[in-house]
């Protein structure tokens, strides 16, 4: 909490003390997790790049995300 970050985990029904939970933020987090999961099916995305090939890797990431979007 010192950095202004909090975990956005849904409360269980049996919980006595409820912590703050933002439904919209949780939905956005799940969308990003699903996008990364879909991108991992491409082998080039799943393997980490070499230090010199970072620009090439970012190009591949953009291409993969465009492909998934279509």
C-alpha cells in the first residue's frame, strides 16, 4: 500500500472482513491475462529474446497481437 498498489482479488462469500474490490479493474486484469495466454501459443513469443534482438521481439509482439485482434 505504500506505493499505492493493492491486490484486486474477489472476496469469498464466507469472509467476515471484506477488503476493497473493484469489479471493472478485475475485468481488465483478466482481459490482459487472457491476451497473454493466447499470445503464448506462438512459439516466438514464448521464448525470451536475446539482448540484441529486443527490437525484433517487439515487432513480433505487435504482429501477434494484431493477429489475435483479427
